[in-house]
C-alpha cells in the first residue's frame, strides 16, 4: 500500500527539501499521482529490479504507434502502481509541434479520482 513517497519538484523532477530542511515527502493522493507519472516515464528495461516494467522503447521511438495503443500502454503502467484500481489515458497529438500530450485519469482503491 502506497502512503508516502519522496516529493519531486514538478519543475525539475528532482528531490527537494521541506521547511525543516529535510527531504520532502508527498502524501496521498499526490503520492499516487507522482508514482503514476514516474511509472509512465519509464522505458522498459530501465528499472534495475524489474526489467519488464515500462513503456516499450522499441515500439515507440522512431515509430508511429496508434494513439489508442499508446493510451493502453500508459493505462497498463498506471494500474501497476499500488492503490490505482483503474486508469484511462486521454491523449492528444499536436502534428505541428510533433508533441503528444494528455492526462491519465486514475481511480484509486478508495474511490478518489486523480488526473496525472
């Protein structure tokens, strides 16, 4: 069960300190949102203790997978996070900037809905 995690600065995605100059922690539901964000930024093979986790690099980079397939991969990684019972990725592709954006709508085990 996920209750807290190290807080990562949203701008730098790096550790930060709290008011007491200790490493900052994040509680629920932010901890779940941050963990989902981490899980969906991971490429398969990068996690040293679980090489099967992560987005399939060879099937994404340099390819043009259908948006629904990408959404399914994001959803699969999101529900692998403790306390996430359901996840639906809603993605948009900006052809002019060649950028994929969107959010993952997650439902936690307690019924809380978060957008990542």
